[in-house]
């Protein structure tokens, strides 16, 4: 279906006259594909579709971006594909999730590392939050910490999997609080982890701010703390972990953005790096993202490069003992 | 009764037009192998960007409803189950088509889909708050026992021999371990890059069911000129109604099983059809006829897989937790309009919520009408000469398995599993138990690991898995199911000679 649409769009292009082929000045000359390494309907896919919906506008890339889902193994399948099989011609982009892919590459068994890709721009930042069931006896982060210290390894805490933001946040909490929790990774991502908290299968959970926000609105959970440097606009009343006395920085924040495989011509990278952040700033995009409860955080290529490097360093240190 | 006030909204010209579009489009998408309901709904999401919230949801709801039913078309006519929900449909449905009763099989499948579907949506309308609690009651230990209950069905499913059924179930369980394990991230049996993401269930389904058939058709084509064509018997719709009325038990079992299993997050849709098929076989006096083109099996399977549609949305609509992949996609469709499922949906946007649910109710009926209309036409597929048919099915199999995640790797997986299944079938193994193993393996495994992690942090393994009313109830059902199978096996002792065991 998508290829059909893309084909139709290409035929239209042909009608409007062949473009001149001087370097990459005319890039893009045909529709672009963006690989998302999670399934259709997931948070990353959902946001990727929103932020790319204005790509065809004249003030953006002038060409539509089609989403290609390559889910599997917590994103490893898609990123393996992007690093080794995708063509580095500027017509294949990929969505990244930090810290997932960096953490996976540190743990090994995959064919990519942060050096396999070139970031373009960041569109969103979804911090991890600590949630407990609505009827839980815990009311503050301090309650949770006190319990975990008194009962080492007894605080069952759900999260979306191993080596994803939720897990990183749990590791940081353990380190900062000098305590031991029982981190329970779930199959089926954040939704399954949230279900475990609401149903009382576990005592606490670490989840995405956007999903937790919805669950809290519905009255199903209490959000105790945000693992970020500042409070979040969606949750102005919820303190950060640092405020509550636990020295946890923003290493677990799930950054989402666009990247290309290494080897993509520099001219194309520069052009994308210049136009894509502006494309994310489109008011229609911002409106849809806000409506969906997805926090936006636009960063340019240089900022993302610095962020990737910083994450890699923190994660190497944090995961060294595991 | 609030829902009645919003019935009018379904029938505004635009809404009704979208409902028709979703229903007809869904039937076509559902009948295409490889396009599972999840895929079909995901493909439609971008179109809903431009629509109002209620309109977008009508389109998505109608498409969900009718793709599940449309999957029966390829299951019956081509023996390719479009989604796990339709596996059980192939068992008797395709056998009926081969006897020339394709039209009857399709009519029965759409009628029973509609009965199950309407019941499921009514449950969603009237019992949502009660059902939400029930859906949450299933923790890791319960889901583990539920998967084990599914495993006990494996031996008796579509196989002449319990031992062979269990063996193919084991092959399925092994295949399920391939890839990165979802919880711990360990790599298992990845001997080819295509297997990195594990074996995709849709690609496996297509390969296991369609390819052995394609090979058989080609082989037969070499022996004669392929002129052997099945005459399609006309079947009046009235006859299908009468047949349905004769099989009230199958309709009842299918609808009940589908509704109950559909509720359970993460398990529901995949096994509803198979469990209903197995249950109605166990309760039927004609249990020997199952698998030979017996309408009862078809009716149970199809009423179950549509009955599951309504209840499967309960966790999403009330708790904002998507209980199935399709529900996750629908969640995206809601969020894009700034609507949060849960109390927000019913309190602040009742028009959207009820128009959506009502349209699924009307959609079930529309789906049935269109389905019955095309049943006669579609059944003519059986008149296509075998050699041509084989080529078409092969083409669809490649297209379907590629389109699941735009990956050539899935096509290789589909082809190799298919060829393997061809030889296994020669030795009397069948595909359904294998697929059930493939589906249940990860459910049992991940819930066991998760449960044991929780258990070791709290009160220990044995109390966690073996105590509590729901655990004990499920264990009792598992034991009863095993004993029943053993009893039936001993009582009917099917083998009298060496040849029968091998054949």
C-alpha cells in the first residue's frame, strides 16, 4: 500500500519535470522512507507518523516520508537492518530510541553501535516516571525508598524490558539510593508493565511519562517522581527524583529522533539537519503531539551528537557491572 | 442504556459511508493473506488524521470487525489463515470447500461471525465495568496456567494420533524459542540473520498452511493435466440459517469461549478460535467428523473469533491498557484526536465512545450481509484449475509474508517452514498443533519467568503459582483436560496395526 502510494507520488514527480542533478541541491527528489524499529501502533511509531506528516510541505522537505515498521527483539531487528542493509543514499532514514540502542550495543550481540548512525534531529523526550497503584500505601518517593531499604530485593518494580530506559532508571535508583529492588521486565512493552502496576501484580513500576500521565488521569495510578532534570510540563506537581533526594539524572529519558545510516553523503546530512528540526516545529505537529500526551523536545544535530556521546559514557559505566 | 441515544450518529451520511467503506474494505483486506487485522487497522490510521474523532474510530472499528471475519475467506478457500484467529477455521472450512461446499462454508462462517460478534459487542456495552476487573485479575501465574491449558489441547487438535499431535506441538514450542528472548534479551538459535526477530507468527502461518498445499497441487498437476475441478454446489442462504439453528451448541460454545478468552490481555484473539473448536469437539456427539468438513467445527471457530472482538477492547476502553496488538493500534487512533481511553472517554466524549461501539454493532450486521452476498461468488474460486490455483496461492503467500514487516527474511522463513510441513504432513503430522505450540510457547515462557521473578522477590515460587482461587481453578481445568484426553484416547484406541500408526 505504502509502496503503491510512493510509486504514485513518484509518477507525479516525473510530470513536474526532471530535476537537475548537481550534487545534493535538489535532494529529495523522491519520497523518503523512515524505518521505525517498533510495531505499528506503538508509541515510537505513533509519534514518528505525527512528526513526519508535514514532510511533504514546501517549507519542509517537499517530499512525503513513509514509515516502514521493522519490529522485533526490542528494536534490534530494525537497527541491525538500518546499520547493515539499508542504503545510505539519504532516502532511508531511521528513528532512534535513546538509551535503548546505545545500551543494546554496549551489551553486545547486535551489529550496530552509536558510530553506525548519523543523527539528524531529536523530536521527543519521554522521561521515565515511578508509578504505584492508586490504592498503594506509598505516597512519595521517600516511602518507596524506605521500603526498599528495609526490605532489600523485595520491592517488585515492573518495566518494559531489560536495557531500555525503564531498566536504566531502576539501575540508577538502586545506585543512588544504595538499595536493591526487584526489577521485573515484561514482555509486551510499557503497556504490559503498566497493567502489572494497575492490577497489583507488582508493587511499583517504572513507565513512560506519556502512558503514566494517561493512567493517572484515569485514576488508576499515582505518579511519585520523574527521572529527569526538571519537572515536566504535563505533570507540574510531580517532583523530580533529585528533588525527592535520589540522585538520578536524565540518562533514562527516552529520546526519540531521526537518524541516517553512516555513509550517507554529507551534503544530504547537512540539508536534513537544517530542515528537519523546523519541520518538527510545525504547529500542526505540535498540536497533535500535545493532544496525544507525547512530550516534545526538539534538538538539532549538534545537540543530539553531544547527547549521544554523553549517554554512551554514562551507560557504559552503569552497565559495566551487569 | 446510554448507548441508544447515540445510535442516530451512526446513520449520518458521512458516518454511515465510512462504516460501509470500513466494512467492505476490511472484508477485502481480511481476505488477503498476510494482512492481519492489526496490519489493516494500522494501514488505515493515517487516513483518520483528517477525520473527526468519532468518524476515524468508526472506520477503524468497522475495519477491525470485518477483517477478523474476512480472514475466514482465505482460510476456507485457500487454506491460508489470514491471522491466528482463523487457524481453526481452516480445519473444517477448507475441508468443506474441497467437497464443493465452499459457498455453504462461507455463509456459515459469516453468519456465526455475526452472532458471536454481536454478542461480544453487547457484552462490551453492558458489562464493561465488571469485565474490566476480570481482565485485570489475570496476573503472570494465571496466564501461565492458561497457556498450559492451551498446551493440553495440542494433542487432540486435528490429528489422528495424540502422540503425533504432541510431537508437532513440541516442534512449535521449539520454533517459538528462536530469536532474541523478549524478557532477558538472550539470543537463541539465531543461525540465520532472518531469524533475528524470531519467527513471525503470520509468516509461519502462511508457510505452514499454504505451502504444503501448493506443493501437493503442483505434484498432482504433473500427474494429470489439472483438469480436475471441484463443482461448487449452490447453497441457499436460508439453508445456512437452518444449519446454524441445528448447531446451537457450537454457536453457544464458540461465543462463550470467544467472549471469555477475548477479555484476557495478551492472549485472547490468538487462541480463541482454537480453544472453541477443541471444546465444541469434546462436547459434540459427532466428534469423529471434526476435521472432515463438519459445519459444527467451522461454526464454533468463527463465532469465537468474532465474539472476542468486543471484549478484547474492554481493557483498552476502561483502563487505557491495550490488551492486543490491534487494540494498541486503536489506542493510537484515539490519542491522535486527544482522547484518552478510560474515564475521560466515557465522561467527556460519550458521543465518540458510544458512536464507536454502536458502529461496531451495526458493522457486524453489515459485514454479515456483504459476506453472504459475496459468499456465492467467492466460492467459485474452487473452479479455478489446480495448477493456476497453486501459482496464485504461492504468489499470495510470498506477498503476504513479505508485507507483514517488509522483510525478505520472513519470506525465507515462510518457505522453509512450508517445505518442512509438506514432509511432516506426509508422515501424518498436522500444522494446527504446531502453530498452537508456536503461539503458546512465548506466553507460557514469559509469564513463567515474570511470575518466578515476582515470586522469588515475594513469597516464593510454590505459593505464587499454586495458591489463590483462580490458580487452583485453572489447574483443575488443566488436569481435567489432560484426564479427558487420556480417557478418550484409551477408550477409542485408534490403532489396530503398525500401518495405522505410521500412516
